């Protein structure tokens, strides 16, 4: 099967090193499930929906999308193949999680999402039956594409689920007042009161505290990022939870899948929650180099 981009659903990028034949199976998949980061991604879908959307919802889109994650994925992939005839596959969602989340098991209960400390799969302002059908269809096409991508991997390949998150944990409910409450939460005097998140968080532990970390990759990542003066947490922000599709990757590829959160101010220049942030190539590359070195541990160890 030839994997190709699907308009309005996902972009597929094949990154191959010199001398890598098209027939070589990818040794790494980097999935960016919250990769719809352009204002146009939001606007194109919002204009198709019939549901009454909250005023200014684009503000929530910018706060909640993983800006910088795709740029980091691309830079890391290029480093991974820079001196090897290898292939890396990147799948980037172009479906805004403002409406439906491509890292969620959509039919999980609200209680499950709360237990996982994550936002809902289908947002509460999506109420029109035709909108729900449209979004579910796109979500299903994305999930099918990712499954096809994992099926195309080499037997010992790894999967990286790459995210970026806002610098602070902002305690605002995802409801019809989300925009109004976010604007209050990000007033300078209020924003400073929210707890700062780790620079990097490896989402490896389930609700019982069991680790599903690929040890060799995680150890190499801690060394590489630590040498740059950064700290790497372990499931401090979120648990690894069955309400997310990241859980499926980790369960299906034990020791060969990792979910990574990168703090957005380490990528954006500057961090500005309510705009399409500019991503600094220099900041991205500083992270991409040790990330690519760590991911190479999947190729050097069969048991991690």
C-alpha cells in the first residue's frame, strides 16, 4: 500500500536518507495527532459546520493546538536519516482538535477523559447531527491512515507520538464559556498563578503507576536533553490512559512506542497563546538533535 496525504485529514511525509530505496520500510513513525496548527486549518473546517460555535473560538484553537510539534518532527526525522540509508514516516493530522481530537477514543465516557486528565474527544459545541457525522468520518479516516502507517513499518521500528503543550497548566473547563474563561486565565496577573509544566514530559505511566517506557530511548533522551540543561519528567502532567489513542500504540508495540510532550515556549518565538505562533528553527534544532540521537536507540537494541 502506498501511503499518501488525505486532504483535510492528514499529511504524510516520507523522509529518506541518501541511498535509501523506496522499497525500504520505515524504521520510525512520528505521529503528530494535533498537527492542525494553521489558522486556515481552523477556518476551513469551522465554515463547514452548522453548530453554533462560541464567539472567538479561534482563540481556543491557538491555545490548544500543538504548534511546533510538526516542525520538531520534521527536523528530528532529517537528523535520523542524515547519515544512514533509512526511512522515517511522519503522519500529521490536519483536523483541528478544537472540534474532534485525533488522539482520543471518541466513544469513551466523560469520566474516562477526566481520569486521563485530557480534553474530550468530541467538543461540546459540536451539536448538529451532520457536523458530528462529518467529524467522525474524518476522525475514522485519520485513524485508519495511522493504522496503515504502523502496518508499513519495519518489524523493529519505533513509534513516537509527538506533542507540544502550553507552558502552564491552566485550570479552565472545556465548555461553552471556554473562550471567555481562557481570556481571563491568560491575563498576566492570573497566568502567573498557574503551575509551570515540565520542559519535557514522557507520558509512560498508566493510572496504576506502571511504566511502559522504552528504556533505552528514554535513558538516551534524558542524557541528551539533560546535557542541554533541561529536565525530563515522567507522566507528571498526564497519565498514559486508555481514552487516548497513544495507549493503543504503546499496547500494540511494547517497548517500541513513546509519547512525548515538549513545552511550547521551547519551540515558539515567542510563546503567545492567542495567535499563530512563529516557530524558531534554532530552538527546534536544539531539541531535534538529542531527540534523533535517542530515537536511534530503537535501532541498536531489540529489547528495551
